C-alpha cells in the first residue's frame, strides 16, 4: 500500500464528510485547499467547554481572538476573559490564553444547536444549528498570560471566571462556540477552511505564529504581560513555596501572586534555548522547518516521559529576544536533558500512514457516520413532508380568510350605503322638487309678464294709430300732436325712446342685429334701465350696453336669446 492508498483514503473522508453536512471539518478543507484564507476576529464573544478528569465544564464569559492568513502562513489564537482583581489598576483586567499554531494537532469545525456540555441538556434545545463549534486539539495546554507586577487575586465575582481560565490552561482539548447569527456568511465560509489549514496532510504548509500578535510586550497598554503555567504548580499540590524558576521566567506562588524572575542576559537565553531537548513552540529565525507530523509529536511526548522529575518541574515561558520581537523558551542551562531521537524518514511516515488497522478504523468510522447521517436524512425528509403539509394548510387558511374578509367588507359597505340613503334620500328629493317648482313658477311669471306687456303695447299702438288717422293732427312741429302724444304714451316711454335711439346711433356699427335686438328687448323689459342709461355718461353707457347684449332670456325647457 503506497501513496495512492493514502490519497484514496483522504478522498473517502472528504466525500463522506462533505456530502452529509453536519461535520464540515474535512469537506470544507478539500474545497478551499487552493484558496487564500484571511480571518481576523477580535474579542468575538462566545462560550467554551472542556473536560477535566472526566467532568465536563462550561463558561459563557470568554471572547475569542482568531487570526489566520494563509498568504504569509501565519496564525494566532487566544481566549480572553475580563477579571476583577483586588489590587489592580484599572480594576478590570483581561487575562489571556494563548494557543500557538505550532501546538495545534487538529482543528475541527462543526455546527451544533447548543453549546451545553451535557447531552441531556442539549435535548431540551430545539434542533436548529445556531452555533459553530471550533474544537482545538493541541499538544500543549494554552499559555495563561497575566499583567506584570500585579498579584493574581480575583475578587469574589470573578473567582469563577479565574478558576475557569486556570482550568483551561491545563487541558489539551478545548471547544469554543460562536453564535451564527453574529457571523457574516463570508466569515462562516472562512472558518470552514480551518480544518484543512491545520490538517496533518498539510505538514509543510502549516501556519506559524504571528510574532506581533503573540508579543507579550505589546499587552496591557505597553506595560507587558507574563506567562503563567498553572499546570506546573498543580503537579505538587502539597508544596507551599515558590518553585525554582528558570532564568527570565515568572513564577506563581500558592497564594496566586505573580513574581518576576531575575533578569538574564541574551547569551544565557540563547544557551538555554539551544541546550533544551524539547521542541520549542516557536521557530528559530534561521530554522524555518515545520513540525513534521504526528510522529514528531509522539517523539516529543516520549522525550517528556523520559525526562527526570526535576526536569518536569521546570517551568517554561516564552521570553523575548534582545529585539523584543520573537519570544523563545528559556530553560536552566545546568540541567542535563535527553537528546532527541533521530528524525523519522519518509518511509516511516509512509508505513505509519498505510497501517491496515488505521484503514479499518477509518472504514468503521465512515460506516458509522454514514448510518447516522442516513438516519438524519430520513428525519429531515419526514420533517420536510410535515412542513409542506403545514404550508398547504396555511395557504388554504389564507384563501379562506381573504374570501371571508371580502364578503364581510362588501356586506358592511352595502349596509352603510343603504342606511345613508334612507336617512338623506327623502330630504334630497324634497329639495329637488322644490327647486323645480320654484323654477317653473319663475318662468311662468316671466312669460305672463311678457305676454301682458306685449298685449298692452299692441292696444296702445292701435289706439294711437286710430287717433292719428282720424284727427289729422300729425303735422311736424304741431302743438296738438305733442299734447296728444303726451296724453297717450305709456309712462317711461320717452326715456325708452331716447335710450333706444342713442343705442342705435352710437353702437350701430359695433353690434350685430341679434345683439342690438337683445339690448332693445332688455330695455323694453326694464324701463328703469333706460332712465339709468340716459342719466349716465358715455363710458358707463358703453359698459351697460356690453352687459345687456350678453344677457340671455331663459324660458322653461327652451333657452333662447
């Protein structure tokens, strides 16, 4: 079994995990292997869970700093919690848990409905994926970082968080949960790339620690921080004295007071680092080799097991070099540490990767995973059918509701209109009838007045004609004629005659025959208007003539001029 078998196994893992969706650790990595991934999350709130001696623990008071840049192959992770210390200024101080990328054995990403550590508590939560889980499996516990020159004595309200940070600094399996509702789709897609970036298959392209982000000098407003390792003090709970520290590293007493170690020279730190038989968490400036694989990790653990008890009590902490940029591990130079075994060859890696037992284990895991996902798929199909039935029922209810509302609204509008017509209809009819009655009366009066006037004028004219014809007095300038006319004319006839004569003389060329007849008819119907016309000057006479020629005489049913 050679390299082809290894590639086939990897493809099986990717296809199984990628198709069935819940665990995206392998599938997302295969899809985004050739894409650049840049993640920069700062103080993103979430919840952490871990196990200590078989007991599950959980805290919701931590925040995650996540930086990954595949373009320059750097990364850094840290968890932070804000504690209230008794003698600290300011009172609220952030304590950090540094997770170096060189220590990450694997990083799993999955979706879950609840960050609760107990399965029975998760059953009470609705089956909806609301969180994304980042599971860090590391070879070394995270480094607890605290401010310099300050005792670690938390107040009562911060004791639980401080205890959680100390407990997290002793474990190698940490799960952090981020709320999906607070993460954009782009960030979720980038987080899905993390398993492939930290996969054991990418040994030679794994990210290194980002020096600036891991620098302790930049913390706490430039005052600097120190690394505290609670696991070393927890190995001997009976001692009550400060442990013997290595040059340049701080120590933690049983009372929780952080003490500074004596300063050491740069040469001493270099000798100490070169004399150490353990793999440092940071690369040397002139040695850019990556940690090869999990075989190197096993060799590293075996070297730790072979170390003497005095070496196990040695406390390690990264201290900056003379440029203050790249931290290193400082160890006592007077201890004899075992040398590293020979570096494994490519054949060793190939034999370890093609072990039949591993293939059998992977096959069993795949079969178990496929069975679970098939069950989940059946549940989702059943749920989909139920949802479709609910949607159809909702559509029917919506149609029924619309029809009911339309009928009710239409009936109510009709009822209100009938009620309004019943109240106002009779009144409107009476008003219309009265208006028509008044109009008819007015038109009849006008017709009667007109007919009576014409009849009187005709009789007067006949009398005048008979009188003139019988008397022979109609001689121009005769006094008898004038006396006769003065006794026989209708009152106002002289004013009407004068006005009509003036209108014909003055406006004969300005008006048509129809307009002239309209003005004369108006003067005939209104004798006082003729008197008013004779009394006015030329301007007002023209104004009155303009109004009279536009006046229409109305009759009932027929409009005429």
